[in-house]
C-alpha cells in the first residue's frame, strides 16, 4: 500500500468517526440545538479538525443523511430481489421502507429535514454533500419506478401507470401515513379506535389493490359469476310459498347475509381479489405491529 493510499484511508476513517460522533449529538439534541463544539468533544478532536473535513454543521448533517440514504438503497435492492413479479417487488419495497423508518427513525427524520430544505444544492457552502444526497435519492426512486415498470411488463400491475409518478405518489403516501402513525398515535388509538399496525396493513391492501392489473382478477370474476348463476338457480328451486310461511322450517331464511349478498341477489359477480403470498415482516420491526416509531 502506497503512502498516498494509506493517507486517504486514514482520512476516510477519521471522517467516519466524526460522522459517528455527529450522529450521537444530532440525534440526541436535534440538529438545530447541536453545535460543532459538542461534536468535536464527542469525537475527541479539536473543533478546528472538524472543519478540515466538514465546512459547517449543515455539511456534517448532510453526511449523516447520505449514510441513511445508502442504507435505504440497500434495503430496497434486497426487497426487489426477494420477489419475482412486479406487484410483489412494489409491495416489498413499501414494506422495506416502513421497516427502515421503524429501525432507523433518526435517519428518517433527517431525510425529511433534507427534503424540506429549499434547493439545498444551490448553497455553495454544502453543495457537495447536498448534490450527493440528491443523486442517492434519484437512485432510490429509480429502484421504485423500476419495480413498477417490471409489474407493467409482466402484467401484474395496471398498464396505464406511469412508473416514476407512481413511485413518487407511493413515497408521498407512505411518508404521510408514517407521520400520522408516529405523531398521532394516541389520537388513532383513543379517539378513532384504530390500531396503527392494522392501519398500515390496510394501507398496503388498499394501495396494492389499486395498482393491481384487472386481468389478474379475471379468473376469480369468472368463478364468482358461475357461483352467482348457481345461486340464482337454487333460489328458483327453493321451497314452495306455502312452506316459506312456516317459520324455522328452512334455515336459508334465517341465514345471516354477508357483504357479498347484494351482488349475488342481483346475479352479478362479487369483486374478489386474487390472493397474493404475504411478505413476512423482518424480525424486530414492531412498527407494523403497532409499536412506537422511536
């Protein structure tokens, strides 16, 4: 190993040590309240040494965000690789995002701070890290849009979807729901009697149903239509009118009506979705089970 290479590795090691120390300080006190002096004390370095690696506090905070985005990108790649079809890949990415936000809530909040900043790359003081964060974010969105495109190609997702617009929409919806779950947990549970974990599962069912290609349901619709026809035939072959007047003689009169009953009564098919294999939640991710976001 040459001298220049060794110095570069030492510099990178020192940079990571500073970021580690900054995470402890920023995550404990919040970015607005933290100071570079406190980070220097945590890293056991002089304040001047910090400025050899980072121009200011914002620059250091962006380095933390970039680390979180790198973790999220790897999680998304693993999620995509875990499923075969585009519908499954899209759902797996969504669940990976919820798991990430539960496992790394501080990174999630830092990423929200970055996105709320107005054109951060235009500030020359920290344009370098801001630009890297934007590039990393674009790669993440390309993974998401790629999963949607895969679903369009294999027929599991609707053909009229725009991959990037769909990815952006799903991301925005997911962030909004996470903020509700984390910030309005008591309101959900006490006032609305809604379990946060059940709300998240309802979100996935609602979203995936709206994205799923209607052709995937055609087989279930045909079966239901056949069952509806059989139901009509059996009603026509039911007991005589004189026998219907006798209470308790036939159980079918007192049978509890199901939500599908109106469809069957009209001889129309019941809208039934084709079941998908559930994605197992990663161990140690209690958010989907209704735990706190940290």
